């Protein structure tokens, strides 16, 4: 038995380089194959050698298959996407076309849903008084003059600048600013009073 | 004959099963709407190729040790 082991070791030692070849290594890592090889080394008959060969060839073929399939999956998925993109770009819908040359945003992304906005305005209303939830604030606002309310609405709801408001009401920006400050003061006053 | 066919089917099935993670990973190369299609196409291709491609004859084991 010791003699046998020596013989096997000697064989592997002599062929160290080949044994480290990845395909031989993976073949020998299966104990069944290793056993066959050892048997063939000890009793190098035709049958033993043939058994090893058969096992090795199926192992080799399997590895080839795995490698092949692995590459197939990778390249096929790349090709698939390329083909799809090419087809899609060839028959592009107008709305799917990019706005600029580089693409990025498409035309359909810029379509506005107007009904949505309208509905929201129908429910809430557009005026300043329609948008107040606080009851005290609403009451204080109702005490302001019409002009003051108008200005507050233009500033806080419509987001206009003092200059634009002045043009609309045909007065000076200073006057608007003044009226605005007075309105806020009055609001503050009534609110503080109520708070007490 | 039927036996051989069965063996081939089983082999193909194991290969596809073993490669499922790899396939899933490669699906990311396309848009998510297309992924299901791609997965099916890949599996189809694997079956087709395993059935048709002749894998080269392996060298003899003892050739390495001559």
C-alpha cells in the first residue's frame, strides 16, 4: 500500500505543471475521478485508461458547455437591447421623441394636465378669502378695506410684485407698499387684540 | 432514443436552472418592460444552441501527460 502511495505521489510530482492546469485540477477535485486516475496509474491497463478518458471527456465537454452558455447569455442580452433600441428609434412616436438632440426629456413628459389644475381651483377657489382656514384670521381680513384686500390677494395669492400691482391699480409702488404695510399692521392689531 | 432525449432535456434543464442567477443579472441590460421577454428569449436560445451546437471533441486525458 505504501508503495502504491509513493507511486501516485511520484506521478503527480513529476507532472506538477499539468496537474495545476485548471481543467485537470477541477477534474481531479472530484473524488470519483481521482480514484479512477489513481487506479489507472497503479494498473495502467487499457480499460482503466479508457475509463479515465471517458470521464475526463464528459467533464471537458461540460465545462465547454457552461462557458458557452455563459457567454451566450451575456452577449445575447446585450444584442437584444441593441436591437430593441434600434427598432424603437426607427419607429418613434412623435410624443416619445426627445426635445433636444441628446434626448433626455421626451415630448410627452411636457404635456400638462389642465383639467387637474382646474378641478383644484373649483374646489378651493382662487381668491385670498377662499384660501383662509383660520377663522380668526378670516374675520380680521374681512375688516380690511376692499383695496387692502385686493393688494394682499395680489401679493400673496397671485405672486405679483409691487410694481406690477401699482401698474394695475394706476398708482405708485410706494403707495402700494404703504397700503400693504398698513393692512398687515391692522391685521396684526386685530389678531393680538383677539388673542388677549 | 426516447431515453437520449430525456437525458438531453434533463441536462438542459439543469444548465438553465444553474444559470438563472446569471440570466437575472443580465436582464438589467435592458428596460424593465422588456425583461420578461428577454428572459424567455435567452432560455429559448440556450435550448436551441445546446441542441444544435456540436461541442468539440475533448482531448484525451493522457495527452496532457505525455
